[in-house]
C-alpha cells in the first residue's frame, strides 16, 4: 500500500479549535486530505442533521478514493454509516474535541446525549485531545452504560477502552515566527490575554472587576464572545478568526489567563506558553497536563471562586519567575508541535489502513 493515503475529512462544526487543527493537519500531513465542512452552529443540531447532509453531498459529488474516514464527535457516525453503508467498510477515526455525554451519575435525557457513545462504538479508533478528556469520556460512558439497562446488556466499555488513543492536536507554533519575524514587540507586564469561548464568564468577570476596583492597572485582550463581561472593564477584543492579531497580542501580553475549569484542550494556551506568556490556569481540566508539576503551585488556581483568581493574578505581578520557564516547557510543548504531531497522526493512519487491507 502507498504510504500516501486518501483521507476524507468530514467536519460538521468547522470553527475554533476544530478549524485550526484541520487546517494545520492539511498543511503538514504527507497524506492527501479532502475536507467537507459545515459552519459551527448548535452542536445538538449538528448531531441531529449533519450525517444526513453529508450523505447527500457524498452521493451527489463524491467520486474520489478513500483509505480512511476522519471526522469529529460532532458527527453521528452511526447515522452516517446507515445512510452511506460503503463508508462503514472503511477504517474510521473520530477525533473528540469535546463530548456531549451527560455527567457521571446522570442519565441520558436528550437524544444527543447518546450520540457520542454510538459514534464511538462504530468508529475504528477514537482519538482524544488530552489525557484528561480521554479519562473523562470513559468515566461518563461507563456511568451511562450502567444507568441504561438496554446498553448494559452489550457493555461496550472494553472495546471503547481499546479504541481510545491520546493524540494531542497539532498547533502550528512556527506561525509566530512567520508573522512576527525579527520584529521586537514590547511585552506589557500588565497586559492580560484571555479566551472567553466556553469560559466561566461569571467568575472571570467578578475577578477582573475586583482587580479593577482595587486600583490594579491592567489592559485586557479578549478573544471570543464578550457577553457577560462588565462594560467597566478596560479591554480590546480580537476576532476569533484573526489568527495574526491573536499571535501579535500574545507577544504583547505578559499573562495568559484561562477561566475554563473543564477545558479538554486549549490551543491558545499552547501557543501562549510557546510565545512566553506567564500562565494563570485553573487547577483542573487539561491545564495540569500543560505544565510541569514544579510550576503547578505558581500557575494554577482553584477555579471554584473568583477570589482565588484575584489572588493568583496579584501574586504574579510581584513574584520572582523562573528564568528557565521555556526549558521546563520544552518537552510538553514538543508533543503539540505541528510537524511532530502530524507525523504521529500520519503514522497511525497508515497503520490503520494497512491493518484494514490485510
């Protein structure tokens, strides 16, 4: 079999981290990728109708070769295989950026609560963007199976565990050098960069207002929706689609904040750490994985209360920071480097295609 495969990528939710990852893969992969996509809309609607829409498009327009099918958890893969049975005879990868399974101990109340479990059951492999997310998915799936007797009779957990792979999303870290070149951008020690998409905006808003009212001077750069942020906060907002402006802002910012305590992944955090921003992250979700344990005490905060974020930010402005931060982060960031991460993905896709052909 040729080492250059034909990959058909179907993305029902083409925006944000999903868009960034697919565009990076298609730039760096040695395989041939064909991408069909839908714009990001409500995820429950995508799970309900995307399979039917893609099936219609493929039946009308698809004539190419196919070695592996690649999609995300925004696709109901069971429905897609029912509409296009020929796809079910090919190896398939589902990349889990997020999941819509109910929390542990809660039963499936809505149709889309079971869609990810059905998708994982029929996929050849399921890839996850962090170890936190992989473990969370398996815990939720196991709880869901126990709560639904109709699923327990054919318990899928052993097969799901075998299919699950940690596959860090590639981040094109060289873009920073391509965009900035040899320009020297002064870093403002009081500039804060925060991605508000899926953030706990209430906690973020309360913490930043407390800082502001205590007389702490800072500049705030936000990416994502600003609903819920108080108009009193001094800020500039960058479009989620303006990657150049985001990279320049990260170079200018001294501190990178996250207020997403259950984040499964964070490409802004990876890029900001590479650029040299000081992290202020929740002590949960993916964030402990992004930092060496020696930095957890200085960089992670309890995200359950705004005062913890306020204290962490005030400490950051006065504490002595390690001079070898980039050296400590080197091994962690290496796994996200676009060339390395895409090479790992390419090799795994080849192994799947070869195993399927035997």
